């Protein structure tokens, strides 16, 4: 399997640490050339450190690094141009870069919320927009279709108190994934999203956190990022042809497909507003209502890892 991705070229954003670095290493070991795009910023998007990216390239066979803020104007175009110049093609884009600068709504700064949207959502959009022309042209030239993998989060599916920025940006990423999958289907270019669980710096402790959150953190801390990287690598392999528009979870050795929002049941409202009749009609839907639980509640059990 060491040459499974030989001749393929990948861009991995946020690829200098954590899940991104594990992805870059796995792709490199399987023969792919990798461009690591990472500005070395802190988890909250704080001070940049290009040395972080330089060190990461030494740990990935054949990789080159580019210290860029993926959410900045023109960064995506610069990354795509660098990959095409270095490798002559782009076959895989892994949108992994993300920041967390959350606070309860009403307590945090709007600027922090907007920074998260720019990095976590606008960045992946810009990267896809900059690369789509090359991806399509390569297929027309006879090259095997490429793929895009967006790294989402369980918070984007469940929500979590105090994490509105992450929830909004990662939920938006799921909608973007579906749209890209539909738009690129004619060229057989896949776009999927993954929800990872791994013991990286993103699994940091928060002062005053609940006992439930602390227990959840302890359960997920031992999970290796390499498990997530293996799924990303598979989605770039020929064997994954035809898999697109899907949302996959990776928790240790377990890989699961998430349901995606579709109508579950319906009822008919009264022709004229009547609260009692509404209550009777809506009663038929209650069994399909989603419980108000967050990702910590949903994954408060041991993983297989």
C-alpha cells in the first residue's frame, strides 16, 4: 500500500500539528506529495509562527510548507498556485485548518465570531473555489478525479453551550460539502466531510468545565489522530470512487455514517390559527423531535481505539 497514492498531490490546511499533521504524514507515507498550509497560529488564532510549519515538513516525506492564514484574502489562490507549481497537479484538498475563540453568546466579541467564520468556513470555500478549475481541467485531460475532504466537528451537528462560533462555522461547512459534491458530481470529483475525535490540542481543558465535559475529554484523549488520517487517505484512494456528499465520523477504530437532515414526519396545521388545534397536530411530530443534548452527552461512552 506504500504506493497507493503515488503521483498524487495534496494540499492540507492546518497540516503542521494534530489531525492535520497526521493526515499529511499518512498521505506522504502512501506516496503523495503534500503541501502543508499552516501559519503556526495558536488554537485561538493568536500569534503566528512559521517555524511550526517548517518543522512539520521535516516529518512528512516529500512535503513542502507554506505559512499562510487560510482565511486571509488571496491565501487560497496562493496555495493552489504553489501546489500546481511544485507538483504540476492537485488531487486532494483537506480543509482542516480551524480556530476556536468561543464564548457564550452575548459575552464574546463579534470580531472573534467573524474570525472563526473566516478561518473555519470562508477558508475552505476559498480553497475549493481556487482549485475547482484545475481539478476539472485535470479530469478533462484524463487524470483520475480528485477529492475534497472537509474536517467538520460534532459541535457543528449537536451544538454546545459556549461554542456558538464553532457550531455555526462547522455546520456551514456541512452545507458547503453537500453543495460542492453536487456541483462536482459531473466530473466525478468527490467532496466529503468527516467528524473527528482525537486527543489533539483542540481537546484542551476549559476552566470551570462541567464534570461531564471533563469525563468526555478523558474518554477521547487517548484516541490517535492517525485513525482519522487513515479515513482521509482512503477517501483519496481509487477504492473510494463514488463516495461523495457523505458525512463520516471517526472515533478511534470506529467509522460511522451520520444521518443528514431530511424530513422525518409531517402533520397538517389548522387553516386558521388555533393554538389548541396546533398542539394536537404537532403532537404527531413530537416522537420525531431531536432531544436537546450536545456532543458531550452523545459521546460520553468509551471509544474503540
